[in-house]
């Protein structure tokens, strides 16, 4: 039997305390991205969490979306964030307390949710499945905890849609291959609908958003990390990497850099 635990650095097993500031900063940057905000707003409208409902946020991270869901189901509803990483969970708890939010956070794994069968009205699961070696099992867990008529939103990136321009085509292809090799489930976005129907759920709506990197705020540490990893894997030479860095930096300076990946959202329900 394969490893059923998440393979991302965000998972507690692969995480050191020294990484906390970097991880929180990365999540905060993603939360602030306009593309993420637009897709979240569309998805929450389609999902329609209502006052008095019970909602869980699977893989809640720093808890930003859990707090939004808690506000939607207030004053009599309940919002639980399920997060396996204790350091991120502590950050989420601190932020909820500072905001005066009733959101609560539980230790739990996406593959074994700490919730009884058919007890949840709404499930939110964002950018979690791409990190799992057994994502179908996680979707099965979501179906298990949903009440009849309960709704779920899955949101995830599809790294097969990543675009990078300009640069030598061979070097760009090598970097793209490196990105695809990092995630346990890199094509997650295109698989969401099939996973939900496979778990016996009914699709209600689907949406997408290209997450486009702003030329003025390029995440160069991430670009360099990916480039260096690609070299270590033998997919391109150091000379190709350095030339690619120079091409991208020059393009960014002139407002001509394009970096993007598409994120998909699917909303479904459990038949009554």
C-alpha cells in the first residue's frame, strides 16, 4: 500500500519550525492574489453557505478561508478548519482569536477526516489535492461526511497549464517538467469533476481563473528554487538556467514577463 500522507512541505511530517515564516508568507501572498480572491468569491457564491450550517475547511492552513466561511454561517453555524500541521494550526487559531471569529481548528488529515458520517452541510477544500498521492481517497472522505443535500467545493491548480514567457523553449520546457515533478498530483485541477462524480456526488457548477504573476512583484525566490531544482534533476544545465533567469528578469523590467497557472473550482452536492 502506498503512502497516504500528503507529500507537500506544508505537511507536518516534512516541516520544521524554521520554515514557519516562509510558509505563512507564501500562504498570505496567495491569499492576497487577485486571481485567488476572484475564484474564491465565485466559488463561495456558488456554494452558498448559509447561517446555521456546519462547514469544514479541509487543509485550512492559516485559516483565512475558514474565517470567511465562519462569517457566512454566523451567528448560529459552525466552521471547523481541519489542518494536520500544528504550526499552521496555531497561526490560524491566533488569527481567529484576533479577529473575534468563532472559527475552530482541529488536528486532522484529509484522508481521515475527524468528523462522523453525514454530519456536515458544506465542505471547502482548496489547493490540497495536488499535494496528495491518494486524492481520490480524500474526495471519498468528503463524500462520507456530507449530509444528504450537503455541498462541496474543490479548488485546485493544474500545473499542466503553467505558462512561462519569454525564454529559450528548451529551458522553459525543462523548468515546466521540473514543476510537474514536484507535486504528487500535478494535474489535479482537471481531475476534480471526475473525482466528485466518482464519489457519488452531483456537479452543480464549474469555474476557473488564470493566476497571473504581476511583473512588478515576481516571486523570484520561487523561480530560483524551481530552476535550481531542475538543474539538480539533470533536466537542464546551469548555463541554461542562468540564461533563463536573465531573460525573465529583463522581460519583467520591461513589463513583458508572463507567468501563470490555471486554478479550477468545482461545486457539487450529495444527492438527498
